[in-house]
């Protein structure tokens, strides 16, 4: 299986369980690895035959910017479902980093893997 990836996709959203978090926007960072077969696109050089990572990024940006989840787990699951359902991705690994959520920690978040590899 080939992998199409997006790394360090920064998006501002409302996320968190505390009252003060519900009143501000915080940055989350998405990293995705998406299973794909790139041979057809490589042979045709047509975007229609590829997993269009720009379209995936634009869709996730629009969704995350408008979302107001409490937990990063819920946001990650919803993002994974969008990629799988709307873009036909059978397998993905998604990392969601909530920047600055824990004092003293550089990164905190979840990594989920969905589908058969």
C-alpha cells in the first residue's frame, strides 16, 4: 500500500472542556497518513486519478474551523470519518495535537488508526 500524507496542518478551533476554552480558539495540528494506490495517478498524471491531498486539507480545515468539540478524541474520530467516507480512503492514521494543552509538554493529543492496512 502506498501512503499519501499531510503533515503539520494547523487549524484554529474551539476545543476543550473548560469554560475558558469554550470562549477562545486554539490551534490543533493534524498529521495524516492515508492508504492509497498511486499507480493509476502516476501513469495518467491526472488529479482525478489521485487522492487529492489539497481537497482533503481544504475539507478538514473547513470542518475543524467550524467545530466546537470538547474532546480531541471526538474531533479526531470525526476527521477520520470524513476522510474515509468522502475520499474513499480505506486506511488512515491520524494524529491530532492540541498545542499547549499541558504546561511543560511540547505535544499532547491522540493518534488513531482506522481501517484495514
